[in-house]
C-alpha cells in the first residue's frame, strides 16, 4: 500500500506586525492539506534553522510537495534556493512557488530552476575571477595583502636584543609589546 501524496504549505513573515493571511489563503486555494508558518523570522536566517520550516521538512516525505506563496519566503538568494532544491531533490520532495510559476513537478518548472542554478554558479565564478584578478593586480602594484604585521621591524629588533642579552624573556617581551608569546617567537624565527 502506498502513501497518499501531501502538499505542505509554508508561509513566513519577517516581523510580528506583518500578516500571514494572504499567504495562507493562497496556500489553501492551492490545495495544501497542512500549512506551517514562521512569524518574526528574517529571510536572512538559514531556512533549516526556522522552527516552522523544520516542521514542514519533518512532515514531507518522498513524492510530497512543499508549496510557498513566493520564492523569497524560503530563501533570500539564488544560492539558498539552489541549496534547498538540492535538499528537496535528494529526499524526493517536489517544490512549488505559486507567484513565481516554479513547479518542479513539471518539466518546465525543473528547467527554470536548473537555469537559475546555472546562473547562480556563473555569478559565483565571476565573483571568484574578479577577486583573483583584483588580488593579482594589488600584488603587482606592491600592495601587501592580508593582515598588517603585529610588530614593526624596530619592535622585533628591540625584542631580539632584550631576549638575547637575557634582559627579558619571550613572555615578558610579549607582555610589554601587547602581543601573544607565539607572535614574538614567529617574528624572531623569521629574522634568524
């Protein structure tokens, strides 16, 4: 005997002042047998950490469909949505967004989502390429990349003399200069 396929609706608003009625009405009209909600939950928080979303995921099984009023109710970015769609796909869960016309139970809906995924990956690659090019250009101009050194060459020379002449210990110099003992040790090793 096989289980009946369920449509679970998920509605979310960011603040307590906002109203869920519009979303709940649309989800009910779409035939959702159960609707779970999150109130005062920012879209910036990861969907899986929201109580209502977690409840929906617990209810959903293979062949079931998660229905939302709009894509931004589940995720803020394309990357979030692609991650969730992969999660749904791995569990055999379908996804439908009422106002965006995305429905992974149809070939067209799956196509739209794959195109969105490809565009998100393309965007990530462009950002990575621009970052790499920017770092190379900065290095070429002689810019020092990364965190600024904790100690100046003068401070390192002073610490080295004080430690070599046994006027101060490594720990003592670290305290005087306001750095960790390991910072002094690395600086001394680099000058050896």
